[in-house]
């Protein structure tokens, strides 16, 4: 069973950060001090979600509110759980939070290899390719219903 949990405790946050560390730092080589930031704490001006598969933490993401839009960030799924719909659950939960906060638009920086995934979820490329931590990205946007 897959469950989306809104992070409210230090234990939940630690699980979310451990997933990001495995995906972004270990797999993709992003320096840990660049991956973790001031928004990675309870009470920061953003919201984190944690995805559980049979009660095991397998995915995470967060949303910040920037210039009237929800900015989806740090979306990560552990390798053995990819291609199982976990990423879609993360994005949908973050979009739900954006709607609850009154946002009509969401945006994200997509690694270019993930663009087709986000396009299937209604996102459109809205920039030329740019690099973050040496990884090619595009800005993608979506208007919420």
C-alpha cells in the first residue's frame, strides 16, 4: 500500500532527508552541503511529504511558495521503487498542498531526463536548458484546476 504523509515530526523529516541523500548525494554526486539547506527543518517556510510503501519510506518531495506559485523541489524516489507510480503520488500530494494554500500555478526545475514524466502530469517546459550542480534542467510550469 502506498501512502502520502505530510512531514510533521523530526523522525519523518530524517527519513525524507535520508532518501534525498541516497538519491541526490550518493547516486547523482550532488555535494551534501548543496543538497541540504535552510528549508530542511520542521517549521521552515515549506512543506515536506514522505511516501510510504508498505510502511517503508521510499519517496519524498517538498514545496515552497515563491512569487505566488508553489515550487516543487527535491522530488526523489529510492531506486528499487521507481517506475511504480511513487513520483506521481509525490507530485499530486504537493499539488494538493499548493491548492490548499491558494496557488493556481506550480513550477519546478526538472532534470531533463525527467521531462517526459512531468509532461505526462501536465507540466510544460518554460525555459532553455540550464545547469544545477552540473545536471541539465528545465523550468516546467503547470496551471492547477
